[in-house]
C-alpha cells in the first residue's frame, strides 16, 4: 500500500494517473493479473516504444513492476501491479497553539475486565489464545494494535502534560471502534458507554462488527472472517456537554470535573451487563482497520482564572 500524506509527495503519482492510456494499462493488468509488453501494446493498439514510456512512469511511482521471463528464443518483460491500495491523506496539520496532542496505544490500558469472546493481537501475531482473558495481562499487550471483547471494559490513563497553571477547556478523543460479534456481523448493535474518572459521560450504539472487506491497514496474515475495520468516532467533552461526531450525547461537561494541569484523567470504554445491546467492543490501532492512528487525544487549555497558591 502507498500512503500519501501531502500533495507534494503525491505529485509523481498524480502525473502518472493523469493519462487515459496509463489508466487503461492498470485496468488490463488488474484484470489479467499481469501481461507481457507485446500483449499490452497489442491490446492498447500502441507501439512498444510508446508503451515503454508509459510503463516507466508507472514504475517510477511504484504502481507497476516489471520482471524478465524466458520465453522461446529470448526474454520477455512481464508487467504486474505492485500496489493493492493507495491512501491519500490530505489532513495538513499545522502547529496549533494551546492544544496538547498525544496518542495512546491500544494495548496501553491501565485497567480491564473482559469476557469472551475476546482477544488481543500485535501487528504480527496473536497474544496468547483467543477467548482467554488472562492474556490481557500479558507483557506483550503493550505492543497490541487490536483488542476485542463481548462485555466488560478497558480503561486508559490520558497523559496530561499541558503547561503549568493551565486549565482544561476541552478533551477530544478519536478512535476507530466497532462491535464484537462471533466472527463478523455488520448488523450487530452494541451499547458502548464512555466513562471519565468513573463518571459516565454518554454512550454510542455501534451498528456492527465489520468484515465485508479487509481493512486498509489490516495485515495480510489476519484471518478473513475476523474483525477487519471499524468506524472512526470523535468524542468531545467541553464546557457545554459531551458530544460524539458533533451530536450531543449527554449534559456531562468539564464543569463537573474542573480538570487542570495537575489532574489525573482516566477514560473507559465499557459494555456493561445491563446494556440493552451487549454486542461487545473492538478497538483498532495503527496497523489494523481503515485509519492509520491509535487512540488520538487533543486537550485544549487556557490560563487558570486564579493564581496558583
């Protein structure tokens, strides 16, 4: 997969794709799982010389690769597609004032209580056995990039390194999340509750556990009938209440906490026994799902109203 994070970085790719002939080459190679140069030139009704120029542009930006193969009295050049996905991320983040940004790895929870079906994995291997909650305490869990469970919770310490003598005005938490069904099920509602310092700040009903296609970042070795990707949700708590994707889900606000630079902040994802839809939770990190991120946190802060004694 090619991940482009700026327009400048993608300039060669955009130029390569700005040709109907080269788009036709890509389509032919995808449908035939590779072709030799003579076959391509004949299918496109162009000369081998013209084709060579187009193939070079596609090779230079990493879309196509060529290899030599013996045939008859000599070698022939075989063209195949090198990339299976191209992700273009145009979120040009600028340095922002009065915002503290941090990431929390999926496996860096400080407390948990989970029930099967459950499991935890790094980008390269499962951690222990599935459906055995004991492995949520395994030392390798600090490298985990995906976890799931049917009911229970995981809780994280939110790093609070805003400058001294500042108060917290808003906390934004971005996470890729879904339900947890046995196997996969796109229609599998789950009531997922959010807690901050043991106070319930709201809930969101996840619609399902998605596995119709492989996640963009989900590793190739991952099992095709398991969780593939989630939905990116933005949870915001500020002075007006708690919101998810801009919609208010509760009246609990930062006024109920009075967080400042000295505060210890914990955030919990939970599916309780008492939920109407006990459909579990899956949390996705950088190497799983459709979004190249862990649990992203942004804290807005401003000077405290009164001097610190």
